C-alpha cells in the first residue's frame, strides 16, 4: 500500500472495520518525521498505530528506508519514508510459531 501519507487514516479505517483479520501479509510505505516536520506527538501516535498491528498478531518481518526521502539528522542518514512488511501470525502453523524440539 502506497497512499502518500494517508496510510495512517487508512490503517485506522482498517482497524475499525476489522478487515485486517483477513490479511495474511501487509506491506506498506509509512511517512514519518522529516527534516521539516519534527512533530514528536504525531510520531508517537504513528508508533502506537504500528503497535496496534502487533496486538492483532502481525509481526514486523522486513523494513528499509526509502532512499529518495533521505536526509541527514545528527550525522546519521534518515528518511521521511519507510517500506515495511508485516506477517499475520494468526495464519501460521503452530509448528512454526512454537519452539518444539
């Protein structure tokens, strides 16, 4: 899903509708703080939204930052956009989600 900063609104709608219970894998681009937008309150609201995915059984599988939105912050490369993929563990076999010997 790449909806250019509307992902937070779309995710909220998905939580409300319950549609995420039918989703096995979910990949999307998130827009976070940028050099010109450092609203910490908004950043933590977004963080809570991602935590809600985990509460539903989604686990973070892969991420990388979008190099087009890269900027330097305190000497480290940052990006305004990140590509992130979650897997819904509710669809995984018990053999894969437990430590069986």
